[in-house]
C-alpha cells in the first residue's frame, strides 16, 4: 500500500466504525443535556435524558431529535425519535428520551433532523456510576441519608451511594419523568412529605410507577401528610389511610426503640411534633412496625405496605426537622426503614465476583440462557474445547507421530503419509464438532422469562432475556408486540469490569461492529448486527393489565402461628405446573392447578420452611444439610426462582452473589406485609401472557420469526391476605 492510500484507509475505517454519521453533517452545535438524577446516572440502567439547544435561536419546535448512546460493545444505538417541544421549567424547547448507556465513557451523539437535512453533534455526559453501584435516591434534605448509605453493606456489592435532590436548582435538573423506567437506576427512594409539593407532577407519577413495578419507597411525612393527602394524586396513595386529624407526639421512646438508638428525647424540640392519626387504624393494608401507646392501633408511627409489586414504608415524622435532623440515631432509623443492616456485625459472605465466577445472578442467568442441556451452547464452540483439540493435535504430531515413524516403524518417509492423514483427521473432527455444537437452523433463539401479577390491581409485569444465534453474517430486527402493553427491548450484558462487561475499561471487540437503532418506540430494535456463528443478547421488560375480572379467588388468612388457612384458585387462561404458595417464612406445595381449580390448604401436607425449600436443604440423620449456592448453576428456572425470592433464600449469605439487574424481581418484602405469592411454571401460555419475542433477519421481507426455545418460564401471583373470615380477590 503506497503512502497516498494510508489516509484513505484510515478514513474508511473511521466511517465504518462511526456509521451514525452516515448521511449527516458534522455539527459543532452545543446542547444542554440533563441526564438521570441531576447528572447522576448508572451505567447499564435506563436513563432519562433531556436535551435542548444552548442557543434559543436554534430551538425550533417540532424538530426531530435522536440521541445515540453506546452499548456494552461500544456500538452506538439510536434512540426512538423525540420532538423539540416546550417543557415546564425550561426556557428553551427540549426533547426527552430514555436510553441505556453501556460504556463508562459517557459519550453520546445528538442527531437533529430538520427539513433542511440532518446534523450530528458529539457530546459528553458526566461519567456514570458503575453498573454494580447501588443507588439510594433522596428527594429532600436528609443529611442522615449519607451516613446511612456509608453504613450499608460489608462490600461493594451491598454498599449504596446516596444521591440527594434537595434544592430547587437540583430539582430543575431532574430528568426523570412519568415512566417508571426513568427511575431504573434507583435501588431505593426516600421522599420527604414536604418536598412532594415542589416536585414535578410527572416525577411523582414516575416514582409511583417505579414502586408498583417492584421498587422500595420510604415516605417521611408527619405534619406534612395532611398537605400530601389534600393534594391528591399518586402520592396520596402512599399514606396508610385517610387522616382523621393531627395529634401531638409527646413520647419519643417508641422511635428510639425502633431505631435502636437513644438520645432523641433529650434533644430540644422547637415546635410541638404533630403526627397524623388515621381514621381506620384497624383496617390498614399493611403492618405496623412502630407505634405510640398500648396497642398498634393507638398511634401508628411506622407502617409497611404493599404498593403493587413494591413496598412503601411510611414514617409519621418529618425527618428534615428538629429534633430528628441532627439526631445521631437518624441513620440507624433509616437503616430500619430501608430494611437494611449496617456492616457492623454483617455476616454476609464475600461475593465470588473476584474469584473468576459470575459477578451476580444476572450474569449467571446469561450463562444459563446461552447454555442448552440437549445440544450444548447455541453460540460458538467454547474456547476450552478449541484449546483441548489444539493440544491433542500437537501431541499427535509430537511425540506420537515422531515416535511412531522414527522409533517404532523406523520408516521416516512414512511422515509424508501420516502428516496429511493427521491434518485431514483433525480438520474433519473440527468441522464435525462445529456442526454438532451449533444449531442446524440458520437463526435460533433461546429465552427465559418471569411474569408477575398483582391480584389486587391486575397489574402484570414481565421480564425476559433472550439469546439469538445466527449462522451467517447479517442483521436482526428484534421486537415485542405492543398491542395491549408497554414494552422496552435493549441489549444485555454483564455488570462489572469483566471482559465484555459494562464497566470494562476497553469495549469488547466485535466482528459485527456496526451501529443500530430503535424503531418508533423502545419496543423494537432494527438492524442489530450479528457475526456468523455468533450470538446476540437482549433483555426486555413489559407491563400490561391482566384483562380479567379476578386473577385469583382467595380466602387465605394467617393464623396466630403465621401459617395460612383457606382456599385459593387462579383464573389465568392456562394451567400452572409445580405450583407453590409462599407466605411469611413458609411454603406450601400445591402441585398442578388448572384455571378455576380451587385448592384447600387443609387438604395439603402442611407448610415447610421457605428458606430451606429455596436453598434445597436436606435432613440427614436429624441434621439439616445446607448446601452452598452453585455459581455454575445452569438451570435458568432455578436462578429465576432464587433471584425472585433472594432475601427469603438468605441473600448474599446463601448465594454469595448479589442479584444485580434481577434485584427488582425480589418479592421477599411482600411476604411480610400480608401478602402471599403463588408461583409455578407454564409450558404454552397465550401470546399476551408472554414476551412473545419477534426476532427475524432484517430486510428479509416476510421471513418468519425465529422459533424461541424456553430455558425457563416462571409465573407469580401476589395475593392479598383476607381478614379472618373474609374473602379476598
């Protein structure tokens, strides 16, 4: 190649690696970008982004905006279109999108489409938090939140970082909106009642959707609870009930006992403390954890409640006021409210992520979905098999072939025969191994999914993970049907700094390094590149309404010992296999349940320990054997089951691994707030009750979607327990 060809080659490579700039002019236009929680966001999580031009003269309402962000392989992914429009609280029109950032660089491209053409500008977001970092979002001025976050966890897998949104300037940069996925980076949220009135209405709606989708919310609202109730909206539903009046709180011993910290009663109180007294204290749909008086119904101070598939913990005081603001025990109080414990006395095992195993259960699920017990992996031949075959080939050449020709037969000329034979034999073995290991179909898909239903509201939440394997180089269109639900599809990668993971210093080199895009919504990815004999990983989340009048018919109640009694029947349009019922610390084996078939718990063999059942403990000679979690577990259904009740199974003390992206699936907190969970498997549910992946070759014009083989499918129904003698639906 002569000297004149080098610049041409370099330019060609730059254009090939930056296909986003095709058919677009390079622009130097500056954009104002607000991402996540006032600029704080987490790699690998859904992140809301609001973009607006710095120059008001260029802010043309109606212009189409796309934001390109890198996936875990460093390939840019174009967001669905968003139009520049007036946004409350902003001087210039802005466009709002939601995307996932898969690299720690924070590099994005802003594409503007106008009648005059397309321009592209490169911008840099602040560096994201690592994908393994847990986040505590605080909406209000609570200094104790920072101390509580520092006390959490014995290692990086359990520690939290507090992100505070306390002043007006910071709230103005809160990009999160009404969609629950806008708060995907938050592991828990603390909201002060006084700040609800000044938060944007769409942010309150987004928090409510996030909680109903499995989030954990702590609401600190004492005297401010009255204004919160009168304001209505989603925030009013976070209160335990209707407020009758505000009453003075004269004794603080109950809060000191709950926080396990003293010194509160001796602190000066500038104004008398007022706490709400609820009208129907006997009808709480939750559990009273702390109260003032002789009984829990006298004056509840801490109430934990189910809210959809998540939980709300209400605290009847305003944390940002004295005497609580400067109280040293406030951090211990927050730890109790969050259901966490400090690292002092923490007996959790150290995660195995540093020992070469998977960094979390989400990564272990990825390995399980890629595996296939019948035909091996659906991806390329494993590196171990290639190395083994290569070593055997070298051994056959020397010393085996050398000894056979030179010492055994003493005919050196035979090497002209044995060498071609060895080469031909190993070439044939390699070819046969490749065909045997890989599927015979040109496009195959393997997936795992979990579907949760809240029986009270009829809300349905689905999570699915898929691996698509392609025989030849090409592109894939990936979509989920959206006729009666909201769905979001994205790339799938491991968290942490491992090879090919989100936090890796260097992007994973790909043989199909080409950018791709979303369609009109987050429910469809278009032209996703895939290399020959390689796989591509996707994850999806969807929500819908059940569409049935009653998901379950239940008369379940809890007796004085905490055991369940009554009957239950589900009304899903398909049978559930291997059904089990979990409540508090117990589990009941129900077997197969057809739609409408009632099961009376009095007819069963009785409950057994939930933790023992999840950990599959065995009793040998009157001793209970507790096996450790296997980091090499390849049963996707088993991984989903343990991740779905991670805390109930023992958490890190059992698995040694955090749940990672699967944390939101953990329904353990609901088991302690008058909820039971019926769960089982289904072999062939209707399309509206499953992810129903649509994966096909891009531009194939009518080519049928790849058949999806399920590695595991789990259905769970959250059932409210009835008061004694009553029926619940």
